[in-house]
C-alpha cells in the first residue's frame, strides 16, 4: 500500500514558478486536442528508444497534463510527487532506473499501482522565452539503464518539441493541405537529421512531384487543381507512418522524411503509394486522375551535411524519373 502524500519527497524548486505558469498559459495549448506535430515526436521517441510509453507533459500548478501520449490511457495525473516534476527541475535528462529502489518514488501510486512504472527518463522542455513548461519523458514497466546516445536523442527530441512550440506563432503549415510547408519541414527535419547522424539512426528522404497539375489547372480550373493536391496529400498520410515527416514544399512538390526506415513494413512505401493512387483513380468521381514522380535518397553522413543536401539529391532523382516518362 502506498504511503500518505505527506511522506512523498518533493523536488527542490529551481525555476521561477510564477513566470513559468505565465509562459505556459500564454501558449494556450492546455486542454487542447492532441496534435500531429507533437504526436509525431512522441511516437518517434517511443520507437527510437524502444519503450512502451512516451509522453509530452505540461506541468500545471497542481497537475501534470499530457499534450501528447503514446502507450498511456490517462491524460493527466497529480503533480505532487510526480516524476515529471523532478525532471522539470533538472538541467539535463533526469533518469530513474528502478523506481521501486528510489526513496523518492517507491511509494508513488504510479509505481505501486497501474501503470507500474519502474524506469523513467525525462528531458525538460522550455517555452521560447526559456521558461520550463514540462517534459518529454519515456517510461517502462521494467527497470533499465539509459545509454549516453539515448540521452542525447532525448535532448534532440526535446528540442524538436521546443521548435514546434516556437512555430505555434509562425507560418510553418501549408494552409491548403495542413501539412508542414517548406519552412515547417526545415524546422522539423534539421534536428531530426542531426539526431540520426549522432545516434547512427538511418533516414531516407522521398521527394514527390504531382504529375500533370498544370494541365488539371488549365483544363478544369485552380479549384479542381487544389482538390487534386489535397487528395494526394491524404494518400501520403495514409501510406506513411505517423512519425514520418510529410510536407508540401512547393506548388506540386511534396516530400517525406523517414527516420529509422528499417522499421517500415516490408512492403515498399512507394509501391503502397502507387497501389493507393491506382485505387483512387479506379474509384474516382473527380474529372482528373492522379499520377506522381518520385526520388529517393538515403541519408549518408559523408555526403549530406544538411537537409538542403538531401532535398537537392532527391529532387534530381525525382526529375530524372519525370523526364524518363516523356
């Protein structure tokens, strides 16, 4: 049985609570629905770090609320004695290898009862003004250690969340498709490639051109052309994983960045996309058929120093395929 709350040890406060709560409330994301921009990062953390639970938590005055959660049903928990509250005070990744052997947490209900937390690692996440808002954290029901490269990966993923928080007030989303635009893609992809480079995770960039869009616009008008763009965007989202970065970077150009593509289904995503497009065309009610050209580039540390390098190589391969169709 868990002890009374009065026996739970509290973290030493190292942050200005008043300024912190002001910054948290100013973002206006508390109690809002889960968003793809944050879910993609927690899913990436869950997969890359091989844990059952990954969370993006926001620490309010009296509760911990999860803006994004993978592997956990509960959307919140009391702040008092919470592991995330300790992580919030930490300058780096806060790690508990076995909570049952830690006097601070062994009587915590999340340890003694469901979900039965044993391992915890949490990285503080800050607002654009530097105020700490919450954590990116991972949990396991078995004791474990964290390797230095995994700790570095958590820091990179935490910075990706901070970039997304910064972009809440910036133009980083394509209005027509709700995908990331070129600017938004760069913001997400640069730290992700840096993470893959440091942790030796593979990555692949796919570039797509929606063939025949000019002809659709000329023959049926731009409103119909916009429908074709939205249809192709929906197909991309159905084919690729939720942790993959899907973006519209130009009028008829899209790209997808896949981190750790070895975890992808054995069926090649490009093959599955072609099957989806063929099925769409077979059942279509629209006056147009969809077609695409694609270029694929595997990230190589010695060749690609930036996301722009990847985009350039993928773009060349895509247009090579496009020319071969003529």
